[in-house]
C-alpha cells in the first residue's frame, strides 16, 4: 500500500497545476486516494507478470536465478 502523504507531496511537486485547476467537488484527499488505487492496481498486475517471468511460469531456471543474484550482489 502506498503512503498517501508521500504521494500527495509527489503530486504537488510534480504539478502544482493539478491541485489548482481541479474541478470543484473533487477534494485533494479523494484525488490522492484515487490516484493511489490506480497505481496499486497496476502495480499488482506488474508484480504478477514479473513473478511469472522471474520464476519461468512455475519452472524456475535456478542457474539463471543464481546469475541474477550474483549480478545484483555486485551492483
């Protein structure tokens, strides 16, 4: 779950116009919440797709995984 306060600050920093020009009836809080839910839904799908790819759709290639471990240990 995303930290709503962090997302709110991010949105304010990225585009002050978003909050200045939002339609009446849409609060800053509901805008941040909706954006977070949008991101979280996409993030979950991205995570599932990468899980399948990383673990080779249930048949892990352990040599490849070991190579990835070594690669990231060195970076």
